[in-house]
């Protein structure tokens, strides 16, 4: 895992405090460019803030609370108790970051090199993200939910280990596709929890992993979603490579009005990917090359701009400059292209200032 701006957090005996803040500006070419939500109320200017407190009770017991704000509004990103029993068996319960995928474990802007998130995890910073368009990515980052997680590490050799996570949580929710705003509510909309697992096999300079999840997402507890993901990481000298592929099969409500065609298959498939190469050009400067995409197959939602097979692709060239141990500048150029959807090619430029402590 690559951790940027890893300045020591403040510690007071058994209390550790850390956090980060990111301000970024986004320019989108073309007429009527899509706008992203902003806590600052300024078009094109985004803000993400986070503050985390860990209280170590002793005997392997601790409590963690993290508050954050961004395009998803203000919320508790983490609020859980944790019991460390053995290296191979530990438990946390409460408001957790659901262990699904590699990027979700480092979703804080201080922990990745590009100004934007990969498309499978994108939320408000994605172009045409509304239900009329691609309805965001596949999994929200951060993926925050109420639940219980059992996790641990199994040492397979002196240089190889297997990390596992098993979890049960409230689950994602919505009506005839996910609504990530309602998914972050504290009360479940149905009686069936979601469940899942993540396995990561890793060595000194490499890691491969799998994630899976499933549950029902509608109020009536009838519509099922299944998600899966694969991940890869390796490092060779100044080069770091990461890649993930994610897919989600989501059942549609056959009784919803307004479908463009006769509904035969009562589900749609959404899949996405990213591949990113980070090149350390010096102790403070990193070049990032990323290719990512998102595609949707199946009946479009009523009123959607999409067709039965629509996609978007993005090519990104980014630079990260570490000003100090606490501050960094990010900038990138992004080329967005679209398939079988009435959106024109877009050029996007981003600049961000990140602070962490």
C-alpha cells in the first residue's frame, strides 16, 4: 500500500489524532460542462476534509472515530470498536469502512497520487454521474456502513502472508438501482443484511486480491445485487503498478414505469476497471499514468440517456509534488471519451492542494 504525506499523527498517551484536507479545482471543456457538488458552493471547486481519533483502551481494545466531508456531505466515515485477539483473529463493529477492493482501503486524498478517484469508485467527481447518466461508479469510496468485520493475517512463509476480512453490514440501498445517499443512512431500508469477504495474498513487493459481496437493496427486500472484484499490485524500484477490475449485477424492478423497451432481462451489469503506473522521478516528484473505464450493459433506467450498452473511458496524466511532509500539490490532464451515449468528448484539468497531519 502506498501512503503519501505520512507525517506522524499527534499522540497523547493512549489517544492518536490524525487527518487531512484537500481543495481541488476542476475545469471541464465544452458547452454546458457537468458540475460537481461542492461544500464551498463554488462551481468546479471541491473540498474534502477528514479527522480521525483513535483511543487505545488497552488489552487489544480500541475505539476509532473519523468524521469527513466532501461531495457526499458531512458524515461519520468510521465509528467502531475493535478487539485485537490474535494476529489471525480480530473483530471490529460499528460504523466501518467495508473491506471491498484495494482502492477503498486508501480512499483518503492523502493516500493516492491522482487528484481524482478511479471510475469504479467515483462519486460526485465523475462526469455525468446522475441517475440520468451512469449513476456513479460501482462501489462508493469511501464505502461506509454499519456492520461487523472479522479479520486477520495468516503467515504462510517468512515473506508471504494471507490477509482476510469477513463482514456483515446493512448493505447498499435504493429503488431500481443504487442511491448512494440513501445507502449512507444509519437505518436499514429492509430486513436482509449484506455480506462479503476480501482475501489478499501478498509478499514484500506484490499483492493479489479478491473481493465479493451480495444482498438486497430495495425497500421490499426483493431485488438482489452481487458484486465482485480482483486487484493487483507490484513494485519494482521507482515503479509502482496497481490495477483493479470490478463488476456488479443488479436486479431491476420489473414494475417500474417508463422503460424504453420491453423488459426481458430483469437485471443489468455494470463493470469498471483501472490500471495505474506511478513513477517516482525523485524524492518529491511522482508521475502517474492511469487508464480507467466504466461500462453498463442492460435495460437503461427510465429517463436515462444511456443505451443498452454504454460506456466511458478516461486517460489520465498526473503529477504529484510533495512540498513538505504535510503538504502536496497534485495536477492532471484527463481525456474522457464515451461509447453509445450522446455525450461529447471532454478534456478535464484538475489541480489540488492536499494537507495531512
